[in-house]
């Protein structure tokens, strides 16, 4: 039962988290997954199959854009994602909504 609630709650914040992780620099998929795991702990240990649909949706919405890096030496070409201006504006709006929701939840849970 806990897994069901955990999945539902995570699903609602993953777009915000991905945009936040891209706010400072472009990253490739595995890098995003690693950073989520490092900063968020096991709760945000995502599989590729979860992350890439989010990235594709954000790209379709114009909130991120993708570019391929050049292969150098033994390093393979990687697809990097970076936040767009529209993505930065959306992130600000999402963070404001998140603040209101988390404040409301905290007040309810205090009782």
C-alpha cells in the first residue's frame, strides 16, 4: 500500500525536480538520475524508463531543449538537456504552487 502512495506523490513533483536540476547547467539523463539519487536519497532513485518520458514531455512543452554532444576519444556522444526561458518561468510558478501545497499540508498534519 505504501508503494502506491509513494508513486502518486512522487509523480506530482518529478517535473519540478527535473527542471530544478537543470536550472544551473545542462545535464544528460544518467547524470540527472545520479543527482536525484544523491540529493533526494533512495526515494528518488529513478529508472531510465521513468525519467526519459518526463524529459520528452518537458521538451514537447518547450520547457527544456536537447542537444547532442560530440563524441571525444572514448567518450560517446550524449544527449544533454537544458532548461529554456519558458522552463525557468514554469519552474518559478511550480515552486510557488509547491510552497502553497506543502504549507497547507504541514498545517493540516500538525493536528
